[in-house]
């Protein structure tokens, strides 16, 4: 005789090792059990003692139910099960084996992807990306070279007056407030924040000085090439 019951998960054991199943699969199915409030395919268990049972079929579902109970003891305390008498165990196992054979024979075969058709398309995409990347890289190198040349031209145009008055010396000597005023006069946006960033970066230097203008750009956060070029141009005219 076979009875359908709600059985306490704690009272059930399994002779199949838990290691036979993927912990990830068990974890995912446990979450589904908690969300749905139970399993739609009841365990098949046999009585082994007073309020104790052993799994005949549904070992994966059992271990998932155990994990669900660990995660949510109140909601996943009980599990659906067909409880059979020990004398019916062999007959039930025959039924389980027979049903599994039918399941495997009727399982639809997933179509294989047409790899041969995808390969040329992927190859074309790779070539296009590689071409675009090389074009971008070439443009970037040209832009960097143009800015480098501008640096050199501006540095050559800076009058060789008192060393202490050229733009680099001013960046190395003025305090935050003085820097802020000069940046504002040069119409540099965010002058106060930039002045603080320059002073902070300068103090982190070993000698508390920037070596050159490239060092300034590299060290000061949010200070771009165009901004430093504007600073050099404006401050060079003012002395």
C-alpha cells in the first residue's frame, strides 16, 4: 500500500551520497522549493522505523529539500512524499526504473548549433573590430604627438626671465588660494577644486615639486592636456 503524506525532512535519510549531486544545482532547486512552497514531484520513501524513512526515489529532491530547510526551517520543514511499506520496495523500484526509461527515450534532442555558418561571421566581426581598434590607436598616437609638440612649442616660447616666475615655478610655489586666483583669471573652470588638487599632488612629491609639465598632468587628478596648455599659455603672457 502507498500513502501520500507530508513528512518532516529531518526524519528522512538517503543511502545515496550527497556528493553525487552538484551543490550549485541543489542550492538553486532549494531556492525554488522555498519560493513555491514545496516540490511538485513527491519523494518516494519507505518506512524504516517510528517516524523515520529512507528515500527510494528522489534523492536529488531530498537533498534540495534538506538545503531548503537549512535556509528556511519554518517554510521548508515538511516535504511531499509517497510512503510505502518495506514489502513493496522492489515493486516500486521496478516502476521507478521503468518510468525513467520512458523519460529518457522521449526526451527531445536539442538541435546542434550550426557552427560552420557562425564561424565566417565571427571571423568578419573580429577583422572589423581589429581594423577599428588599429584606426583608433593610430588616431590616439597622432593626437598625443600633436599635444607633445604643443608642449615643446609653448615651453620654447616661455620667456627666460626669472626662473621663479615661469608657469612651472608658479605651480610649484603658489599656495592653494593663490593658485585659485590665477586659475580664475585664466578662466579655468573649477578653479578652486583644481587649485586644491594641484597643491595636494605637489605635496605628495618627494621634493614637493613637479619635475615638468608632463609630471603635472600625470600627477594632478582631472587635469587634462588642454587645461595645462591653457595654463601655460595664459601664465606665460602675464609675466
